[in-house]
C-alpha cells in the first residue's frame, strides 16, 4: 500500500471514529505522515487543522493516487496593500459573482476597491488562469492594480515573479511578459531612453508575437531617439514587425511621399459637400480594388496630393458618405484604422476635439471602436471630458464604466436630473409595471451594477435609498454594488 493510500485509509478510519464516537482525531498526529504530521503538530490550532484535513475526505476517497511524486507549490505571493475589512468579504464575493467573469467589470471593481485603499485577499477572489490574456485583449479604461499581477502569475504556474520594484536587464527574467510590458510603459514615461535600451536588447531574442508586443510599447513617448532602432527593424524577419516599425517611423516624419497608388486613388477621390469622398461607381470590381488600394496606399503621400497634413486629412474625410461607397467593405473603417496608427501624438492632440465630435456622430458601434483606437494616446483630461459629455447626453452607465477614466464626482441631486439616470428610472418603472420581486432584466441589472461603481460613497448611499423607495427590494442582488460602495469607507492610515 502506497503512502497516498495509507493516508486515505487513516483519514477514513479517523473519520469513522469521529462520526460514531466523537473520537479518533488524536490518531491523525501519529504514523508516517511526513509533512502532514508535522503540520498538525506545529499548528497553533491542531484540532482545526485535523478537521480541515478530514474535510477533504470525500474528495480523497474518489481521487486516484497521483502517478508521479507530489511537488511543493511555489510560495503564495504577498499582498502589500491592506486587506479589505473582513465584514465586507461576503458582500465582495457577491459583487464579484455579479461580474459573471466579465474582465472589464472585474477589473473595474478591483480598481474601485484599490481606490478606497484596499485589496481583496485570495480567499475572496483569485484570478482565472487566462486573466493576463484577457487583460491584453481588454479595450477599456481600467487597469488591474499591480498588487494582483503576482497572483495572476502564481495561478498561471509562473514561479519567476518576485517583488522587484524596478525592471532592469538583470531583473528582466524575474517578471512575466505582461508585467514587463506594463513596467516598460511606465518607464517610457519616466525614462524613455532606458526603456528603449531594454527593448532593443531583449526584443530580438523573442518570438515574433512577443517581439511585436515589446516594440509596440515604443508608441508611448515616441521620439527621434527611437529612430535608429526602428530603422534597424526594417530587416526584421517578421513582416508584422517591419510594418509596425514603418508606421512609427512615419509618425516621426520619415516616409516616402511618392506612391503610384496615391496617384491612382487621388484620381478616384473628390472633394464633396461633406468632405473627401470616392467618386460614384456601380462597378463592384472597382469598389473592391479601391478598398485594397486604401489598405496599402501611403496615406502621407495621398494627403499631400490634397495639400493636407495627416491630421487635416483625417478630419476632411467624409465618413458617412464613404461608408456607403464600399460593396462588402467599409472604406471609412479601413481609413480611420490606418490613420489612427500613423498620425503623430502631437498632431492627434491638436485635432482631438474636432475629431471626437466626428466620432461622437458615428453611434455606439463604430463610434466606440474609433474611440478605442485613439483613446490610449489622449490625455486623461480629454478622455474624462469626452465621456462626461456622453453622460450628459444620456449614455448608459455600463458604457461609462468601461470608458470613463475617473468616477462621477457629483451629488445625488445632480445624478437624479441627469439623462442617464432618468433613462434608467424609466426602464425600471416599465419593468415594475409588469413584474415583481427581484429584478431579472439584463439591462437594468448591468446598469445598476455599473452605477454602484461610478459614484462616490455619499451619492451611493442616497441612490440606494432612492431605489429602495422606488420599490426595489433592499436585499435584491442588483443593489450589491451600491451596498458595497456605501459600506466601504476610504482607508485612513
């Protein structure tokens, strides 16, 4: 009989004695149990430890012995920020369950808790194994607080993460890729040349996709100092990396202003009443050819044909008109996508306000997609102002939660007269006319969930009281974020 089977048999016997005669716990401290016996003997609460081991009885009973030797897991990472107060753990779990594995909502909730001065312990929340992948794919304002990155690595089985405070060439291997990229972005703000040196040293040794991700970080504070490295990438073995390098060089003003495709497209475009638009045609093959050319043309050269800068060209395009010109493709979508990657930071900032007005007219689908392409390069103030204007116009709270960088700083009276809140109240009243009990409307649930994470504590308390007064049952799970907000005080050191 192997050690695993002996352990199962001993627990089985002890469990039976405990159930029949309330005895048998003492036997668990004997025998050749190795580290488990030591764990029980050294525990400050040996009885609790024994009961904990026996609580795994059913699982052990139906689990086959491992085919290989057991290995010790890596040490649990520490959480330096104070832990969320224990009385709020149960409510925090309920709110996290309300996220339904939505990465944006989960991150926003954790960020909200972090703003109040706390982190949640692993007994309340552990990141899923694919958390880092979802973070890379997430197009939203919130950022997972750094305290949780070590937990993401631990859950993913990465033992290399340590509590270093700085990224250097000596500590490079101590961090996992997503953490390195985030630290490099921060370095590009504080010491862009040092970040460039690290990328230039380590990127060439990475696979093409990882190499691309590292080089993409250079978009932060892109400057002439980056040119030599970017020029060296023209010989990179990855076409995708070469294209990225060319795009960044073009942002810095280094591009070829001669292009035969630009000549051809210039002849197929005209300046209409609402901007630059493709000439009308019923030839579907010509429409397809135009789309292919638009994806390949040197847009700097094409803008020059119209005697416009890249920023002026971006503003002069007739987005509505060109949406209708494509057969199976959207010209405006392809145009904006390429232009957003090529325009320099300075020029983008200079045209931000008129460009955001154009984006605002595109509706939710294309509007938010276009906005997501330029959002990371806009200032915090510009982003907050843009989303606040969306709030004033009645934007859904769930969209505000996704794209508003700061929380709504307003009292309940101001919230109550806002178009967004009035819209929510109308939806709630319509639901109540036909239903009773806990709210089960998907839209209302997500709106109130988001609202609870967008308000300050005082406004959340008044909002909670108002919704209860409106007839929402106080224990309804839909109110979980508002209850949580109202109870979670700012940490006082």
